[in-house]
C-alpha cells in the first residue's frame, strides 16, 4: 500500500472557488510551517469569482522543495463536480477525506486508498448557527479533520488562526470552534492515517517567512524609491500594484499632514499606464507599472518609443497563459521573446528574470537602478506561480547602496558642459547624458522624439546620423550585458548541463536531486537576465549536452540562444518545454532528460 | 542698449527667448499663427522656460512645440497618447508648467480615451487642440471633428456626426474650456494666459484652418467659413496677478473670473447674456449654436472649485522626483518587520 511519507507529502484540497477555502488552506499551510516543516502551497484556480473548480496543493517537504508535485498523498474532496478526477489523482497508498454523501462506487472506488467519509454539510448545519458564516466555517471543519489525522496540536492550529485573522480575534475564535468540530468528529469516527505523517522538525525553517511574489516585487519598488506608478487591473498582476498601494499607504504618508510621498494612478488602459510612467521617468521620478501579456501588447508602441527616446521605465510582466479570456489564471513563461524585442524597429530591452520571491524583491530595486543607468525600459518577468503563490523564503536583505540615478546633468554640471549633446556617447558605453525638465539652466532643454534625432537631439533625417544612433544603441545593449544580474552557476564538472530561468528553477532543483539519485549528475546555469551574459556561452562550451528548460511550447529562450550562440554551441542544446498552464514539476524535467540520455546512449553519443 | 533689448517681461526675459526653430509647416497654416500667439502669451505671462514642459502627440499640430521656447524640454510622443505622458511628467514634478499641443485627429480619434481621462483627472495643464477637421500629415482624410456634410478638397462628404471636443470636455467635468480661432489673437492670447493661470486641465479648442487640405468652399474649418460663422460669447481681457483692474465697464456687462494664481479674466459680454460658470448653459449654447451652423468662441466654461490631480492625490509641494533614499526607504526596524527579519 505504499511507503509511509513523513514530512514529505502533498495535500490537495479540491473545492469550488468563492467558498472561502483560501483561509483554511493558509491556516493549514501555516500550521505545518509552525511545526518546523518546510511547506510549499500552490493555488490552481479558475478565472471566475464563484462556483468553478479550484485546487489548492499544500506540499510538506523536509528537503525544502518549492515546486509543484504530481504526487497527491491526501485529498480533501469537497467538489462533487470533480470528484471522479480528484479520486484518480491520489497516489496508491494515499487517502481521501470526502463529503460523506459522495458515492464511492465504480471509478471512484479504489482499493489502494483509504477513504475518510465526513458529513461536512451535516456537521456545519448542526454546529454553525450563523447561516451566512456556514459556507466559510465548513472549510474550517476540514482543517480540524486534517489536524486530527495528521496529529497537528490544537495549539499550533490556534496560533496559525491567530496569524490568519490577526486583526479579527472574533473571527479567529469562531473558526477555532469549527476546527474543533472537525477534530472531534475525526477523533470519534475516523481510523488513524497510516501512510502519511508530520513530525516536528528543527532547523529547516528557522528565520523563514511567507510572502507572495507580487508583494515581494512591490517591496522592492518601495525600497528602490519608486514614487510614481500607473496600472490597469489584470490577473495575475493586479496584486503587485495593490500591494504597492498598501505599502505606500502604510509607510509613505506623512502622519501629520496626510501628504503622500507617491502618486499611483489607475489608468484607463495599459498603454496609458505605461505612458504615465514614461512621462514620469522622463521628468525624473522612478516609476513602474505591472501587467501581464495582454497589457504588454497594448504597451508596445510606448515601450518602443521609450527605447529610442531613451527614457527610464520599469515594467513588471506577471506572465500568464494568453491571450484574452479562458486561462488567465494559469501560469506560463510566455512573454520572453516578446518583451525582449517589444516595439518596432531594432528594439532590444533588458529583461530581468527573477526565479524566487527574494529575487523579485532584489530585481524590483535593481530594475529601477538599471532603468535610470541605461535610460531605457527594463522588464521584470515574473509569472502567476511566482507572483500569486505564497513562498517560504529567507529574510530579504536591507539595501546598503544608494539609488543609482545614472547620468543626469544638473544645472551646475551644465555650466561646465554647456555644449552637451543629449544623444552623444561621451563615455564609450553607448549611454548618453540627460537633463531633467525643470533644470534651471539655459542649456538644459532638449526636444525628445522617437526617431530622427542627432547627437544634440535636433531633428535629422540624415541616413548616416540615424545609423550612427542605431549603432550606439547596439553598443548600449552590449553594456547592458555586464550590468544586468549575472547567471547563477552550480557546477561539479558534469558533461550534462541544465539551463533554466525564472520560476522553472524550483523544479530544476528537485529534478537534479532525482537525476543524481538515478545516477546522473548535472550542472546548472540559471539565466538571470537578458541580454545574455558572456558566461552563458562559456557554460555551453563546457558541457556536451545542455538541456534548456522553460514553460512555453516553442522554447523561447532556446530560440534566443540559437540566435546568439555559434553553430557548434547550438548543436549541444536540447529544448525541454512544459506548457499545460500549471506550474512545472520535477518529473517534467527528469523523465525527458533520462529518455534523452537513453536515446543518446543508444546512438553512442553520450559519455556520462 | 537698444529699445528692443530693454523690452523684457516680468521675469526679465526678452521675447526672443520664447522662440523656437523655424516652422516646417505650410505657409499660411493656422498652426503657425497659434504658435505666434503662444509665444506672445508665454512671454507676456512670464513663463520661466525651464519650467515649461512642451508635450505633444503626432500630427502637424504636434510638430509645433519645436517652434517655440527652444530652451524648454519638449516631448513629442505617440499619436493620441500625449495626455498620459503629460500626466506622468506632472506627477513626477508638479512644479512643471505642462503645455500639451494636440490636433483634432490626435485628440478626437486615436486619442479620445486619453483626452477623456485626462479631463476626468483634472491634470493641471494647458491642452490645446489645433483643430482643422482634417488629417494633414497623411494628406487630407476627414477627422472626427469634421462637421456633417462638410466636404473634402478632392470630393467626398462627411456623413458622420462630429465630436465637439468642447462639449465633450464640459460634459466630462472639465474645469476650463475655451474655443478660439487661430486668426483671432486678440481673443486667443488672453485665453491662453488664463489657461496658464488656471489650476487643472484647461482645454483650448482652436479652429486652425488647413490651407492645403481644408480651406475650400464646403469646408466648415476654412478661414472664410470661420470668419463668417464665428459667434463670440464673450471678449476676454487678461489682468495679471497683482495688477489693478482699471478697466471701466458698465455694471452687468462684464463677468470677472478670478483665476488660481490671483490673476483675473474679464469677460466682456457680447450679444447675449452668457454665464461662463454655468455648465449646463454652456452645453446648451454649444449644442444650439452647432445646430444653427454657428461656431461659438470665447471662454465657454470655467470652474475654480475642483481639486486637480496632484491635490486629489494629496501630493506634497516638493516634486516627487526630488525625494531620495532617506525619504523613501523604510528604516531597518520597520523593514525587518515586513521582510522577514524580525
């Protein structure tokens, strides 16, 4: 009946959205964390407000893995519509806690799992008097049932409830009552859980805390000195701006005067949003917007303009499956090649690729610096998995460096350089100097336009002048290679390399452990930004085969590598793609890598 | 010193400072007249060039910021999307005097959304529509401000209802709406100065004939048509802040509008008893005049009571772009509380 999983199992809660199960799932997650066991929650939810299927996976993992897993050990089944498929998702030897009225027959009758029937509806009717609260408190009953089955102490649940309902002690008390209803029922009626257990751990979660990527990015913007933001609501990016608003309201309002050290505008669309932050960047404020793929489409014209007019702007793209409606609540790394060259003409933008919530925080600050240093739009590519899920992370580091405002000439500088040219490459790095509107000096002003400007920003249709400008912009892009976050390397001298970026990282971590257990040692390079650092080509040179792993169908990073690498380097690359809308798991890497090794061995091409 | 050199404005600058590069528009273009009136108004009002931010979209009109105040920063952005950039610039540095130059295509077609939302937000800026009812740079297509029945130079009549950018602005809650004519500097210059003085979005719809594509018989935006159908609702006289009002008018013949910087716009009433602070009355007048084929000009509506975007957002007087690490970063203890360190 399967091995006993101690601190290494996944609970799947299957319910309908709008039923308030999120609080219950967070309480469970938090309770497991309080026992010292690393835990990774994943919310797979529909594009809907109420009534469609939603799943919440809570992965307890002693090794601290953060990615999704396909192995479901314990199912809480509270959605009759998905009952059959949910039963099928449970591993052999696993268990199901389900509403007792659900039929266990035919397809849903398996002899390799344990069923725990609980009359949730009945219990709620009997014990929750407040009809309006019943829906929500029913979910707390399953928390009680699971707490009893997993032997989570009530004090731990109580502490987790306290954290969840921090400002509402009354709600915490009502929820605890519901938890007790569940645990009492389980104690009296349910046999103990045999194959799954939690044992308190020490040292694995010390100092860690939960944060979602969108909030982490917002915190980066706060600490990075962003003062202007404009945005248009879009899943899964809305909570990035909403987190920024919440942080600003709490920490950037003068308590005496009520004055705000920020301005945030909900724009009429994404093109207006990016127009506002480009206007703000032009006038010298640090500004950002956040959106997802469809919004990026609308921003294209202004982003291209800002690239040629050389105006700082920071754009977070919390990627999702696109376009239009259908799967906006599913994740994807779908915008890499799109954002890299967004705009018409020869546009290339720095694109930061954070893989963790910590890096989202760091990249928020780094992007604001880089945008001003490079005088161009900078993208930060997050995704729904990273942005909207809660992640356990080490504390964020307090920034020690001042803002890098880049090459700005003030009035006193202009007196020494009255003949400055807005688009002149003085330093050989392709980055010109700029002045801000409002600079009180007769030589400060210049005329900003997209194309057709010479070194002094004067209108010019001269072909040589324009080509010279394009060549300088190419030089500037080369400078960006050295200024963007550099790749992260883990190498032990294997002939096999894995190359990935963004949230795919977490599946790579587990996959490499599994491959090692299967006898295959791998090296790992994680790309942290575009343009690609020189180290990427060097890594490919050092490996016989490099698996490029990403979450899109067409292999977008693979495509960029094929553009930039030499033919003999390209020949070493193998593209591995995961693109079904749910976050990638380790087996999506392990299985094809092992298959590929077998094929290469068969062909006589593999050394390892 | 020559007499000309001694002629300086209230901040000690010569009129020369307010000039720009030579125009590249057609000879006789209404836009060139507007540029000249703007130079006069900016000079007379005493706008510090370094504080001026010249914003524009795309089109003949949007090229004109290159033709005045060379010293100021200019932003020639995207077609119809200047209001968003102007909004951002104002948020970054509210000390800037933002002047947006647009056209009828730029405002009423591709940019209608941003135009409406700029007005809703009451962004503190002057927004000029150089309105000729036709696309010039792309050689003579109708714009959305063309009147029903007006004709193109090479044939074709406009079948679609016109978008009246003044009526629309007033409906949307605009706080300053004027209409004028590129050929009437006497009316336009004081209106421009009043627009500079107004806190909030000041809309100036300036009919500006296109001599190349829309100045023929059958056009309702030609010099001849405008001269014939122009009905002035009031005659403006701008009195700068601190200057005594000495004009002697008969009681009841002048509406005195006090502007946000302490200046006054005296509106001499003409044929009818027009109240520029009556929003519904303004809408009615605009609508009825259009129905009669008339073009009402003058200060159509003004309201000084609405907060502008920066006030509504409770922004400090100090420009946001000047805030530094010490103002914006959390201290270590507060940071630790929310970033996992406590």
